């Protein structure tokens, strides 16, 4: 039976964490009987009650674990968790704590890895995908995708969806190159997977932004967009220096 680690990176998610971890746990119990799965909550720098809530889950179930990182950084949290898991799990996956992507596609991600993909990523730009989000975020996502594909040559259709899975063998190679501490981590993951000629599979997802209206996003859209652009240029320059 394949061992699967389902990582949920969190920072100040006290409003939705308890409800959504219960939802994820229940889904896994009902739909992942063919896998030996583990949910891992990775806190990166929370200042609210996120950590105590996560610790209570870990104490209450052997199927849930908790990792605390004092500094913030979603990319750093994922890299730390997945690297520590090498040798113990066959498939490494993650989803954002708000569960914006419909969990029904999780078995599809795992199946794609079982069938030989190095990386499977959620895509909101497929004909079968249903997406509900603000016009501003929709436009900014499409602009970012255009720039990343034009400047970096990435073929992946959705670079930012918070739902991905990798094989442990793929991560053992990618971890040396995918090291951005923040949100650009996802773009790095897909960029290097393609550049190393790994099999990369898009999985159509249904996506609803801010399923719980009480949750306040920590993403500052324009500041994040400028950071993304700098990271794209920085990665491109890094490649040019190596040519």
C-alpha cells in the first residue's frame, strides 16, 4: 500500500482550520482506502490560535501530525515538510487550508502519480473546471500566467493553484532547485519539473474563492504581484548566467 503525506501549510488560519481539517479527514477516510495516508499540518509563523488547534488534532489522531516552523513562508513550510518526509512516503501532496479546490479530485492526483507522473498540479484553466472568484484575481492570475509562460517558457496552464502532488523520487531531485520561501514556490516547482523533463500532469479542479467568508486572506494582491514579477525576472537571469 502506497504511503501518502497530505501537507496543509497554515498561517493564522484559526477561523477555518478546525472545520476544514475535519472535512479533509472525513474525505480521506471515505475515499483513500487504497492508501496509507497521513495529514500533516505545518504552521509557519502563526500568531493566533492556529498552532494550539493543530496540536489538539495531532494529539487526538495518529493520522494527523503537526510541524511548527517559527518563521513565515509557505514555500519554506512545504519544502521543509516534504524533505523531512523523504524515505517515509511514496507520494507527497498539499492543499491550501481554505480548501478552495474541491477535494473530490484528490484521488485523481494520487492516481496520476501512481501512473508515472513526477508532478500533478491543479488547473483552473481546463474546459471542465468551474471557477468562482473575483474579477480582479481572475485577471491578475491570467496576466501572471502569460508573463511566466512568455519569459520562462513554462507550459503548465495554472501556476498558482494550491493543490499539487509529487512522487517522492521527483521531490528528491527537485528539492535542490525549488527553494523559494514564499508563494513563488509553486512556479519554481513546475518550472524545474518541466526543465528536468519530468512527466507533469494537469488535473482539472473546481475552485471557489473564500469558501468561508470569515477568513481573511493574508495575500496582498498588488504587493504579491510585484514580488512574482521580480521572482520571474530573477529566475530568468539565473538561467541566462548558466548558458
